[in-house]
C-alpha cells in the first residue's frame, strides 16, 4: 500500500522571520538547534536587535538578588519574577564562590547579566552571562584601573547651608550616571540631580524645582527617560509626581513634570517601572543594615497601575527558612527580559 504523503506548503523566509521575532527567546533558542541555516540566521546582529526590541515590550521580568547577612554570602540566590503573572523562577549563577566568596550584579542589558564576583577576598572578576543561551565569558575589570588607589574623579559645587550628601542609589541611562544630592541629615532636603558623563568624564547638575520637593524621592527610568519620582502624604492621602529629565531649547537639562497621581497608600519603596503605566513597588517589614542594604522579613511585590489607581499582587514571600535565623537581604532589583544577544 502506497504511503500517503501530504505536501507541506513552502513558508517564505520573511514570514518565518516574523514568527521568530514574535516568539520568546527560549523558543528561538530551541529553533537555533534545528539546523545550521537557522542557527546562522538567528544569530545575526540585526535579528537579535529586532527580537530584543519586541521582547523589551512583551517580556517584562524583575531580577532579584537575595541573600541573608553579609556574613553569609554563600547563601545568596537569584530569582526572576514575571511582572505580569508573578511566576517565580530560581536561577543558578554560572560560577561558584564557595564559603568565603561573594558576588553582586553590576547590571543587566539585552538579556545579559554582568556579575562581579570573588572566590577569595582580593581576587575580583567580571563575568557576562546570558541565562537563555547559557553562554558566559569573563571580561576585564575596569575597577583595577580606576580603583581607590589609582584614580578618582572630583566634582565641586556651591553647597547650600548644611551638609550636602549624595544618595548612593543611582540610575544609568544613555552613557550617563545620575544621583540625587541633598542637604541636611539623611538626605532630608533634595537639592539637585547630579549627572556624570562616562564619555566626557565630566559632571553637571540639574536643580530640583520647588514643586518637586516632596517627602521621599527616587530616581528611575520611565518611558526611556530618567525620571524623578517624588511622593508625600497630605490631608487627602498619598500623592506622587513623576518628573522627566529633558532638555530646553538651549540644550540645558531641566526637570519637567510628566504626571501627578494619588493613592490610598504608596508608602512602599518604588523600585522600577515595567512599562509606561505600571510601577512595581516593594512593601515589607524591614530593618536597616549597613546604610545601603535592607533586611526583609517579608517581601511583597506589587504592580501599581498609575492611570487607574489599581493594584495587583505578584509575589508574597519571606525567603526565610527555619534553619536560617537571619532575615533576608534584597541586594538588588533590576528589570530584566530574556534575549538572544551574544555575550
């Protein structure tokens, strides 16, 4: 009996390319293993860039680096949380640090994660890793050329009365690093946004308008711009405003109000935007630890819809186990999306 065969239609390469661009990074990675032709096509820089732009909108995740006391660095873990569903995935970093080692996340870009780690106290290394492709490589550490004992950059400004300080939290955008400067104890009164250009190795300042001086201030990225999120409490509840860092007609940087919104309670620590309207917040019981880290007994991750004033609980977890008496430390929280970029 003759074997029945159904001729398959020939799918144009343009249509296949569009299908791949709409697929997740994990699906594309599996398709790369089908044959050499698609492996070569899907590894093209243009394809990676187009896929990255799609995933940047569709695939919103948050990368958490969590651990316990600084004396227990070997207990640190990485988690990737889906910003839409709250699905949580534990990620194993591609290196071991042992009992006496440590690691931290330097940054995230195009689906790649950059780690700084040490297996011994004085031996530090940088490693770039793509969790989707599982590819990694070590890169040179510029800290060895620009460490405390080699070179330091200074910036002098005319200070207002009181003590001027720079908030250790920063935002990096388009080759510039940004900090909030303040006067008084505990950054009580914000003064300006300090900008550092990596290319020019130069500093500049943008004054914070009087209308933007609230109780709490954070620097974030919103709609591809550096944004100052200021929020406070008044007789009507919690009020927040978003100020964008723009340029005037003369090319000078200025802060302009983008939007203002109210909430029943916005006492959580805002950490980042996941798109134009949603703001991810952290609400917890916390204790101050060494000025920059926080120790969480419970971590609640919530998305807040600015336009409609609604909330959606994503994750509620303590990340604390009976055998570990130390409360959890959230060392960093970063926006993340899977990508196919080579390391």
